[in-house]
C-alpha cells in the first residue's frame, strides 16, 4: 500500500528526531535521569500531600461533570493558545478525549497505589514518543487542562482543587518524561504486515500481523495501532494470544460505524497492508497464585486479552481452577465458539460460561455478563481479570468487590 508522501515525511522526521535524541544521550548531552523507578520514588517522596490531593481531585470531579465535555474544552484551549500543536493530534479528537479521560480517572482512582499508577504512566510516556511528543509540550497542555477545569467549575472551583491538580499533573509529566527519555534506545513503533484478515461477523474482524522485528509483550497487554489509511489515529487493541515463537500477533476488532480506526481495520485493511504498533502496554497481566482460582470475564472483543491470559494459564504446570465468562449483547455477537469449546474439553481446570444480554439466549445464559457473574455469589479468594466495554468493567469491578474479591486482585486496563 502506497502511503502519501507527506505522511512518509512525517515519519521520516519523527525517526530523525528520535535518532538525534539518542545520539545526544549517548554523548552525554541529554538530561541524566538515572533509573526511572528511583526517579519516581523520589517524586512520590517529594509529594507528601498525595493522598489528600487525591481526595481533592475526586471531590472536584462532581463540579466539572460531564467530564468528557470538560476534556473536550481542554483541546479547544490548547489549540487556541498553541495552534502549532494541532498537527500532533488526529482530525477528530473524540477518541483522544476518551483516552485522556481513562488516564485521568486511572490517576485519580489509583493515586494511593503507586505500584499501579507509576507503571501505567511510564508506559504512557513511552507510548507518546510515537507522536513526537516532547517534554516541552507538557506545559501548554497542563495550562489548558487547568483552564478547562476552572472554567467548567466556575465559582465552585477552590484553590485546594487547583493546587491538587497542579501537583498531580507535575508528577504525571515527570514520570512520563523520565520513562520516555529512558526508552530512547527503543523505536517508538514497529511496522507490521497483515498476513491474515478474516471476517468473523458482519462487523468483526480477526487480524493477524507479522511485525518486522521482535515485538515483546506479555499476555493481557495491548498495542496502540495506527494505519496509514487514517494518519495520526492511534487506537488500543489487545493481543489475543500469549507471545509465541512465530512472532505473530492477533487482534480482534469490531467496527463502530463512526469512521474511526476500527472501521478502517475491519472494512478497508487487507492482507499485505502495513500497520504500525507502538510498544505494548497494560497492567492486566497474570498475578501470583490465587487462593481459590481465577475468574476471567470478557465482553465483546474484550475476549482477545482474556484468551491470551487463558493461553498463558495453560502453559503453567498446574493451572488453577479457572472460570471464563464471555458476554455479548446478542446471540449473533458470540464468536470463537469452537475454539472456546475445545479449550473447555481439553482443560479439566477450565469452565466456560456464555451470556447473551438481549433476545434469545439458549443454550447460553440470559442476561448481561455482569449479572451472570454476580448470580454465582461469592468470589472471595479469586483473582479477577476483566476486559470489555468501560461500563461493563466498572460495574463488575464494583460488584466483585462486594462479593469478596480483594480490590487489589481485580485487574483491568482503561483503554
């Protein structure tokens, strides 16, 4: 597939930019940051108000709702004051807004858990390298964020909110910048060729790609993908298998009808086309041994990372008792029937339950996957892994906490 000349120029300049930074770092001309983990620990030690700031930010959300609209205003302010940054973003920033919302909610919700929030923003900082984002770009974005929050809140905004958000944003940008600097020796993305494209349903595609170089990841993680058909539009898609010796990567993509990257991947991309994969990210990876077993829950194409985790469990010498719940909106949206049935027949430690939310469900269970999992009662002692639409994941995480699962043992990724 031939790429527009301007787009080739952009990626050539981006590669040149990272090469220059790497050479400068190797000559000792870059900022010496030491170990990013040590730097993050220092940042946390220097933020004694962290937990009180977390409460302030949580309180402030109620006066800037709907939060999505507030974040859209962030981009209005940013492009007004720094129009030269507009080229770093896609034409439509709705998806970008959604990703920013997920990141902000992860920050506010997990600030009391440095072991979760620090790796998350380290990965995010490394991922931003693919766009040519530099440390100097963080200040105008932070200014736009604070102006948007103040404007939306109006007279209800308090100086304590302002200070909390400023300190949190400073922490996040330092963590991201340090991680990006430490990753200079790695490419910001790898090119991958589509080798298999199968329509698994009217709006669903199973896509396998072969990266041009080894693509390291862990089962449960996701890649951020771009297609030259839709420049600057990077979206997150989870790998559907654990890493294998063939260096192949599989993704499940459902078209949304909104003209975004998912529609391009399902309806336009074909075998032989090239995609770009940013470094793998995600915290929904297998933890230590659970007392009673593992609970895997997937909604829609959230089955992909759950299937990868299942494959990783199957490699263990003695896999724990595992329950896999797969939910879809309608009967027709259930897919990978034969594969999951073969897993259930092959592995005595695995039980598979399917749920259909609307219409006829037989022979599967009727109801949302959240309700079907909840009907089972207590899940105390289990490790839970959740993947699917944000509403499903949030609702189920709350229910599981009430059904005895330690919140620290509930893993999912905002995407």
